[in-house]
């Protein structure tokens, strides 16, 4: 996985955590769930990149 991809995934996950926290703090369940969804999406991308890297070696 390239450094750029890692940074992008980390930023996406951080944004998701922030959105989840804002949703929780304001009682906005929709925003909270969107934040959780962004985190899951980021985790899946990272897992896919690791699989691609493992296939290269």
C-alpha cells in the first residue's frame, strides 16, 4: 500500500470518527451512522490494499 493511499484512508477514517462524534453529541442518529459508515468504508479500502500488496510479494 502506498503512503498516499494510507494517508487518504486515515483521513477518511478520521473524518468518519469526527462525523460520528458530532452526530452523537447532537443526537443526530443519521450523521452518527454516516460517520460509522465512512469508517467501515475506509477499513475495507485498507484491507483491499493489504491484499493487493500481499499478492505482489
